[in-house]
């Protein structure tokens, strides 16, 4: 079992940027694919970005070209660089492995004002 802790969220104006961080505890972090998810009010949690153990990335269409996921296995860290944010990006953001998921962290709130 790996525990994760997200940070870096906040309030930003439309068009702005944020960088989210995820610190993972536990051994063998480098052997897991990792992802960033988000859950907006009244909506289901969705995967927005994923990075494989080898560094291959995947992005949901809604964030492609604006978000970038990266990882540092030596530091057990995953980041999500978010650019050109818009109000539709408002959500609580979580990191976890895509499947099967560990227990969820508390997430970090991102609010984008218009």
C-alpha cells in the first residue's frame, strides 16, 4: 500500500497556471503507473493525466496541450503542471495509480475564476 499526499492547489484566474505536487510514501514507487484525477462538484471523478513507469504520458482530451504530468522516482514525486486554466478545470485534484487504486488522499482544491 502506498499513501499519497497532494498539494499545490489554490485560487487562480482564468488563463493562469498552477503546479500540483504529489508525494508518495512506500517502496517500489517506480514500479507503478501514476495518474492525476479530478472531481468537480456533482460529477464523477475522472482521470486527466497518466504517466507510466517508463515515462509515457496520456492526457484526457479536455486537458491535452495545457497540462503536463511528470515524475521523479528517486523522490517518490509526481507533478501536474497546469496552464491556461479555465473555470471548467475547477475541481478537487487527486493523485493515485490508475488501476487498481490505493486509498485516496485528501486531494487539493483548484478553483479557477472567470
